[in-house]
């Protein structure tokens, strides 16, 4: 190359060498003559390389069953300038004939092989299989151990039960000892069926019935039935129930319909006590009447309801007197005539007195004054 102008001239020399195109040649490939049929277990990795050289640089395309594979296939990955094909986890759908075609302007070369499913298990399949076998054997061993333990305990209980029933029926006469208590000696005696009561003759009493409550009256001067206008009195309704029974009280009074309900105050109390060796509960509902008037006269009813909706009730007729009212009545409780068994025996009479004002009481024996109070 030569160039010049009015300021001078310059030149440069270059050389070119023309090379003939070269057909592609495989540099590295797993597609050898003896591996054109590959048997791979399901789940294993499959990887092939198809590297070739040539002038100009050849292009590489992959085919499966004469259909060109796409680069964005989700199961088959093609990388490294199309020189590598990878199937991460081989499945039965990957069986077929694979082909690698390398071409440029000077020629084309091809290698192909067939991929077949193997009946062998993949390595990780073997690991899962061994783990499953070990787990199964372990579970069977634990089950056998628990089964034998449960069966042994069941046989032991049956043996103990049979022995206990035998000694219950036959008794242990040889173990009787006068130093034992009556109850312990009775347990050693043989069982006699003649003392059994037939099932059809056994009648169970109803346990859900609620006992009748009792109303008592207390005035300002203690217990009694004499109620004077203006006094404060208390009506106490008590009932005895078994442990665990819940009780609800309902009062019916003459004041329910005359607007005097503000003069009533109701409170509830409960405490435990012993009756014939059993623990029972006594529950009380206290009805307090303030500054009574004639309107307070009438019938007072106390109804008790348990948690099984059983009910019972007691009632009391309240009389309200003026301060100057006087009355007297006597009532002998029990029999008028008491028969005693013999000399030294005890005789007792009780007389209920309802009076106002409080009277003087005198007892006589054969017309002779015996005791006064």
C-alpha cells in the first residue's frame, strides 16, 4: 500500500495466506463404536460430549429420534457451545436414538447411539431399598417385642385373677390367726353361695330423689313463731344432700304481688358434716324479712331443685301480730301415756308451747307442783 500528498509520502506492506477449508473432525466424544448402545438405570445421570474441530469452526446440533432438540428443554440440558448434552435424572421417556451432527462449509460428520432403560437399580435406589429394609425389620422387631410383652402381662393378670378367685371361694383356713381383726379373719373364710341374693330380687332405691327441706323461723328475740309488726325476722330453709349434688332454691312469698320485694334479702350458705359416717352437705337459703307488716302474713314456700331437676318443698304460714296481742296454745308431742319397762327406766314428755307473752311453765305430779320454769 502506498500514499502521498504535498507534504510527503508513506507506504505499508501486508501479506495474506489463503488456507483451504477443513472438514470437521471429532476431538472428544463418548460416542465410540463400542458404546453406541447404552443401558442406563432409571434415575442416573446421563452426560455426552461432542467436541469437534474444523475450518471454519463447525456448528453442533443434537437430535433425538430424528427430531432436533431445543436448547430450553426442561429435561435435557445442552451447554458449552452445544458440545455437551446432560440428562440429570434419566427416565423411561428418555429412551431413543440420539445423534450429534457437526457441520461447516467443508463437510458434515455425525455420531449417534441408542439409549435403553436398564433393569438395574440406580445407586440411590439401592440406598433407599436398604433403608426401607432396615426400617421394616426394625418395626417388625419392635412390634414382636410389644406383642410378647402385652401377651405376657395379660397371662400374668389372668393367673393372678384366677388365684385370687380361688382363694376367695375356697378361703385360707390355715392362715386364720386370733391376733387378726374380725374383718381380716372374715376375708380368710371360704365363700358360701347359699348367702347370695338372686339378682331378680334386688331392687335399687332411687338415689336421685331430693330430701324434703325444712323451714325454721328466727325472730329478733330468738326462735319462735310470735312475730310482731315492725320486727325483723329470718326464715331459714335447709336441706341435706350428698356430695356433688347442686341445689337451687326458689322462694314463693305473699310479697311477690304487692310490691314489697325490696324488704326481702336472700343469702345462701353451705357446710359439710358427718351423718352415719358419711360426709354430706347442708345447704341453707336464708330469707330475711325487714320491718314486717300485716302484708307479710301468708304462706311462704321454699322449693329446692337439684341438678337432675328433682324437686321438693316445705311451707310455713306466717302470722304477724300487734304488740298487745296475747295468745296461748299447748301441744304434747308424742303419746300422752308413756309405758316404761320397769323401775329405773326413763320417761319423757315434750310439750310445744305457742304463746305471747312468754308464759310461766309449771309441771305437776299427782296434783303436786313438781317443777317450774
